[in-house]
């Protein structure tokens, strides 16, 4: 059952036979899946299943070898990452790609980039329009930090934060771009149980706010707890998709994981 | 601007104002004013290079070429065609910008050693052109009789007047650069340096920014070149060779790459070192230069400014992570 | 037949092009050796060619060595300089950023150039050809004997290297380091040793090239930069890390430069190699013989 009561006829993300080959290695072998709008979609699978590769294809880091990716009905495969971000897709990274020497607030302010406009010359000459925009950037960034609960550390250097807070910061930065679709790459990686709980609660709040969330995750408790739909990949292939309960009892999925742990 | 920077800026204005008066009365160092004119001219080049190298994290070994493009444009337009120097200067800057745009777009797709070599190669090609196009540039024997500058009919003739003119320009460019740094653009540049992939994923058009800042560096270098031309009134290609591009990089490195103050500090220091204090070394000058560069690169890669910093500067450009397989 | 037909010029330019191309190929190979083991580009590569020639002059003129002994003495001396560079500079720069590494090798090149200026002054020096004799006439073109020596040195280097890398344990170990230093370390290969070896080998090869070319085109203290740049052009053109590519690209570059100097303009001949370098970097950075996939996987 889809949690959100959006009556979306069109899915927000459509994967049509997406294939990704690296030289001789086929990382993705024809993924076919629709992500309905307004839900929390988990993507799981044993290591090497192609989950992060899929994220790279959607966010524009990789150009799929073949197939298409549709966002809100429009073809985006092969678009450069910054264009994808402008269209409304944002993401976090497995290895927390924060700008460590910048402050917490500055990291999030950077996230406002696609929604702001001041150019090189306007900035250099410090025109009034630019100054107003800079103030608004600071405010929006501040509210993103509030939303994830990091407002008390906004002036610290990002690199000095503990991992749990760094993960939250990365999410805040991604939220600052005002995405309709948020891709989270193993957000619970390295977090303890309490931090994972807080994370799960945050993801649910993000979804309730109207953003569709797709997350790659290994923490099965978190996945089962908050996901509306789960997509299972195995060796780059589609294995199964459905609600958490369906996936939990799916024999093919169980077998794939048994072989793993 | 941050508060500390604002204070230093005011201190710098005071220093610039007072410096000549202090120095001119001591005959042993009265020529320091002239050295400061050169330091200011090189400082303009270094400010642009600092934004490119220190903040955006891209290397350029071609600044001397852009310096030369500005210098020769001004020289040729004024000496051969009788143009007003103040009109020739923007033409030189525009030409440098156009060349930077054409070269920058393909070159800045490269990284690391490839980018360094590309800019190096481009710089040497421009130098060869300066040497070969004798009809325009006078070739290795140089170009003479270049007119000086005047403002509203008032000729800028004395060292002191040049000094104030050049450092006035430096202060303006410095202000402009600070505005860039503490802004959306500056954050984008720093983000590109630290985590280019993440910056791109957050909507920053990284290629476009890299080219833009490359063009900015070329423009400041060209403007500096125009000042140089009218100050020295003589041009020779040997002032725009690879060694000079390396010198500019050295100035920014020694001063401190992640700091506009560092760029100026490096420019001033190395101008004095090169023209004054290394003279003692005579033939050893090149070796000593190489030695300084090596020691700084090995032991003080963040430059002298890092000695004054309280908080650590950004870590050096991390080796990019291998793509994660999910 | 007194050889004034158009073909003479062509042959002449081809001969000189192949000769200078062999030098570029050797410099390119030097880059490749260090690059393959360390992924570092040694901007000082050209200086070792210069030092090779000048050291040979020293051994020959000052110490009165016979020419062959001077050749080998020069190579050994320059190899020692390469050793020093690796031990005292590169070792310390293990954790430096890419930018710092670039500056560091540039600094070494400036140091070497400055030292050469101190040791030998600014004048160009010459060496006698390895064997004396008048040039050989081929279809009206005069080919100096030394040019054949240059090609011979090049051939010997290339053949020995391919044996070394593909047949000897040390050579294969060096290639393994390039591929995966941690794995190499785990199977007992001393990576540091391999890095040192790569520097010594690469600088010695550069020196050999320098000694070979000096009888033809003289040698002076500031020749290194341009040689290094053109050699890098050949390395990239042939696909960074690819030995046979370096060989082919070096010869190609030499020919292109020679034809330009002969048929177009001799003043711009240096620009030919550089323009080719830029074109390759801009449009096909993996070079003519490298693979695009491999190029993307490179650290930078």
C-alpha cells in the first residue's frame, strides 16, 4: 500500500531497460522499474548488485550504455549531473562527499546553487540583487539545517563533525537543492542504532513533505521499517520488487541473500 | 568580507599610502618604490592565479602568455597604430579572454598533469609566436618607443604616480576577488576544488565555472601586462616565457595558495628576492630559485600564509575515489 | 645524377626527422617507465637528456676518457642523479597532492638547469661522432653516421626494455607495481625499490639519448625544457604508458617537425610538436594507441 495519498498517474522515475557496461563487465543488465511519486523506495541487493551504479546513472555521473531513464516523464539519461540536479534530483554519496574545509552552513548554502542565479560579475561588483539573494541563501540553508537537526553546529568546520552528523549534513545539503526526488546512497552506513532511528525518522519527514526518496541500503531493519516499496537487484539484474512484506517472504530474494551471508 | 580580512585590507591601504614616504628618504632603499610597482603588477597576475589555483584547484602554467598577450596588444596598438592606451588595454584584456575561452574549454576538461602540460604547451606556443612574428612584436630584439600612460591629459611619469596607479588597481581587483570568494560563486569554486563530483551533483556547472575563472585569471594577467608595457616602454619575448609562468605559480605557492593575501605576499616577496636579494647569488640565481621552489613544495605546500593561519586550510586535492560499485 | 630532384629534400627531412624522432621516443619512454610504476609525470625528464650530453663532454674533454667510456660514464652519472632525485625528493613527496608533485618535479628541473649553467656555462658543447667518417649518400641525401648511431641506440634501448619488462622478474615486478601497488607489496615486491629502479632506468635512457644526439645538434644548459615537453608530447600521443606507442609517436613527431621546418617555417618548428601535444590532450588524451577506458581509469 502506498503511504502517500498522492494520486499520481505518472511515476516520478521510470527505468526502461537500463544497461551499464564497463568494458567487458555488465554492471546493470536491463533494469525495468517504475518509482511512484511520493513514496520511500528502497533498493537492496547483495554487494556488487549494481545499486550505486544505478544511482550514478540516474544522477548523471554515468551515461547508461543503453536504455532510458525518465524523470517526470522526460528523458534524462546521459544528462550531465548539474542539469539533473537542476531538474530536481539530488543525492548523497556512499563515502560522504562533504566539503570538509567549509563550514556546516556553507555546505548547505552550496546546495542552494541550482535555485539561485547571481553570476560572476554581479558577485564581483556586489550588486544589490546579489546581496539580497545571498541573505535568502543563508536563510534557506538555515532552515534546512533546522529540518535535519543540525542548527547548533552551523559554524563548525564540516570535517570536524562525527560521522552521524556528517551524514545528516549531506542530506541537508541535498535538501537545499529543493529536489522532487532524493537519492540516498547507504545513509545508515556506519551509524549506530540510535542514529539510524533518527535517520529513519528524518527520511519519513522528508517523504511526508513531498519529496520522493529512493535509498540504497544494507540495514534491513531500517529498510523494512520505513520503505513503501523495495526493489531487489542481483548481479545487475532485476530480481524482485514489491512491498516489504512481499519481499521478506520472497524465496528468490532469500536465496540470493543466503548465498551472501 | 570577513572581519579579519576587512582589517587587513585597511591596514594594507595604510601601508601602501605610507610606504613610499618612509622609503624615499633612505637612499639605500629608495628604489624600493620602483620594485613595488613591479610587485603590484605581478600581484595582479597572482590574484587571478590564486583564485584559479588556490580556490578552484586548477593549475595553469600559462599566465605569462596572457601577461604577454595584454602587454603586446597594448604595445602594438599604441606604438604601431597610435591608439589611446586606455582603449588598448581593454582590447588586450578581451583578446586574452577570448584566447582563454578557446583554450580553456578543451583544456579544463583535463586534470592534474594533463592540465599542467596543456597549459605549459600553450604558454610555450604563445612565446614562440611572440618570438617569430617579428613584424608585429619586434621579435627577440624587442619593441621600443611604447608611449606611457596619462590620465585626462596628465602624464604618469614618476615612480610614485605609477606606484599609486598600480596598487590602486590591485586594491580594486582584491576587493572584487573577495566579493567572489564570499559568495555563491566562491563557494562553488571551493566546492569544485574539494569534491568536484559532489559539487556537480549539487547543480554546480563545474566546467563552466572552471573556464570562467580561467578567463578571469587571463584578464587580470592581461591588464597587468598592459600596465607593464606602458611602465617599462619596452617589450621583449623573454619576459613572457615559461620561466615567468613558473615564477607566477611560485609566487602564489610561496605566499599561500588558499589566500588572496598569500598571493600578494608571494608577489611582493619574490619580486624583492628576485631583484634584490638574489643578486648576491649572481650565477647561482637559477639554482637558488629552484631550491626555494623545491623546499616550499616539499615542506610548506600551503605557503607562508599557513604560518599565520589559525584554522587548517583545505586538504590538498584528494585523489579521486574509485567509482563505487553498489 | 647529382641529386637535385625533389626526392632529395624529402629523404633529407625524413632522415633528420627520424633521427630527432628517435630522441623524442627515448624521452617518451623515460616518461612511461616512471609513469608506469608511480603514476608520476617527471617534468624534469628533459634535463636528464641535457645532462647526458654535458656529462659526456666532461668525461671526454676534461677527463680524457675514450668516447665509448665517456658514453657509459655519462649514463651512469646521470643515473646517479636520478637515484638522488628519487631518494631525496620523490621519497619525501609520497603524500603530496598532484599539484605539489608537479611543482616538485618542475623545481628539480630548474635546479638541474641552474646547476648545469654553473658547471658548463651557457655555451653549447659538441661531442665527436661515435665513429668518424663522411656521411652516407642515399638518393642524394646526406645521412650522417651519427644519425644511424642515434637510431641504433634507440633500437637497443627499446629491445632491451621489452625483454626486461616481459621476460625478467624485476621488469615484471615493475609492471605489477604500476597496476596495483598494494597487491604488489603483498606478494613481496619492494615497491620502493621498484620506484627507485624506474627513476634510475628512465634517467639513464634520457642520458643515452643526450649523448647520442650531441654530436649532431650540440647541447647546452637550457635545452632540457623543450626536449622534455616534446618527449611528453610523444608519450601522450602514443598513449601514456605504452612503450611501442612512444616509439611510434616519437618518430612521427620527429618527422612532422622536420617536414614543417623544411617545407613551412623553421622558426615555428618547435611549435609543431606542441600543437600536436595540445591536439592530443584536447581530443584524444588516451593517445593514438591507448584505450579510452584505460585513460578514464587513470588517477588523474
